[in-house]
């Protein structure tokens, strides 16, 4: 059995740092949550931390040469790479500190594949043989082992639960109209060309000319990736008008498809692309455009 004990409840509460600067009558309050990375024996009692490395910025190339670009595209800050040992189970944890929670969920969403879920885990996660992926606040975590056994996986789950309890991270919530179930399933969050190639390549031709956006894309017809409900938010409203024009052209040039388009604010678009023969099965999504 794999058990971990962390510090007392007081250490789990958010620290508050009060900085008083006497400039006239000025008081500055700064509050923040204590980060647990890199892990130490003070953080996870009963575990042995066998080694710690840290890579930041372009130094990520020294760790995952050939795979660093997609992390940088999402917004990478640093990664702590550590090995921890308990009861002869050696686990490796990669704790990627990303720009924000959207970036953390985004890299998670394009990295997961054929996931198992565990009801005891309250964060977004993906369990597969030899590794567990998860999102904790602004962190994307990979917990891996070389055994592939149920016992090693359970140790990874327990470690993840204890880290989450220590951090008390904010939960990532996908924007409307996407649900929690969508986020736990096939929803992808994309911020550039590499994310498109890895997460939703069927949209690459449509979106390849754009930069500085956040896209949420959900397949709506099983394993047919060309049928999608998507929401995109641009930094530039000119891109909104341009993409609406491209979507209208897609409808004109592909008579077998039906395209629904809805502007969401000055820089956003919600759109649905389906095949005509799938109109019945996609009815719940078409209701999102019923006001048009």
C-alpha cells in the first residue's frame, strides 16, 4: 500500500504576505498560494526525493529536444524534473509551470490519448499504463513509472492526490458552451500551429494563417475529426471578420457540409461544421445557433 503524509492543515492554507510601504498612506497587500515545486521531503513525507533538475525558457530544448516548441507555443515558464521513491516504487514527475491555467489545460488536452479516469481524482487527468497526466492550476504534470503495474499506478494516483491537497489549485473551467464532461473527454484547447497539428489537424488549413488566438475544439461525430464544434477568441478583431468570410466560403465550396457561424463578442466566433448526413445526431449542437 502506498501512503503519503504531508504537512499539517495549516501548511495547506494560502499564505498571505503583507508588505507595508509607508509612502504617504500607501499599503500594498500581496497574497498568493505557496507552490510545492520542486518537491522535497518536507512536502511529501515518507518519500525519498532521489534527484531534481530544472529547465526554463529555451533551456527546455536541453531536456526534450524536438518537443519543446509546442510547450513554448502554449506559454512555458519552467519545468522541474524529479524522481521520488517509496516502497521500491520509483516515480518520475515532470511539473511544467505554464503561463496560465489555459496553457496548462491546453498542453494536457493535446497530450492525452485513450485515458482511464479515477473517481477519487478531482482534477483533469488521464491515466494510462506507465504514466498519469494532470492539470493543477497553472501546472501540467506527468507522473511516470517504468513498471506499468497497478501498484505503481496507485502510487502515482496517491502522489497526485496529496500534491493537489497541498496546492489547493483553482479548477480549470472551459468556456461556454463546453461542459465539464467535454473538458474531461475530447475537448482540445489550442494556441497555435503546433497545437493544431497535434490536437485538431483537420482545422489546420482553415486556421494556419492566424496567430495570437485561443481555440477550443470538440469533435461532434465520434471519430470524424472534420466535424467539429469550435470557439475561437482572437487578439485582433480583424481576424474575426476574415475567419467568418472563410467559413462562409467553406459552406459554398463544400455542399456536403453545413456550417453554422455565430460571432461572440468583438473578437470571438462560435462555429459548427457537420456533414449533412449527420444533421440528426448533431442536433443538440445546432441548437446553439437557433437564434440565427
